[in-house]
C-alpha cells in the first residue's frame, strides 16, 4: 500500500498550484490515489439535484482532493511548511519532529 507523508488532523500548507500559500487541516487521506482532502483548499462548485424531500438541490461549494506532494507539514514554531523526521523517545513513543527547529510536531 502506498504511503502519504501526512495524516488526518495535520495542519498543512500548500506549496504549489492555485491555492499556494494557504494552510488548512487534513480532513481525509486517500493513500491509494496519493491524494488528500484539506479544509478550505481546492474549492469546487457542484450542481446537485434535490434527492427526496430531505435534501435540497442547488449550487454547492465543497473541497476536492489534491495530490499530497503539493503540501508540506506546517510547523507552528517556525511558522512555515517544513520537512519532518521521526525519532523514538526514551519511553518508546514515536514522534515526528521539525527538521528546521527540532520541535516535536505530534
């Protein structure tokens, strides 16, 4: 199974494309397609028909998936997108850390 370098709940920043420079939270990860769904990024317009009495029709704006290679993990300490490394703490817990400042990201 292919791997994606971010996981659900991470804050990421877009490094290329129409939404370059925007940051958002990862809502869904699709590793087989190497895509992710990010809150507020890649908004598309869809025209939906009403489906029964409960659902209303109309024009809906929603997020569409983007390739995971277009984003970097966001470090709050550095205030920018960074690469990360992995290390094991003394208690055996695995954590991700920022390669720029050395702070834990998890």
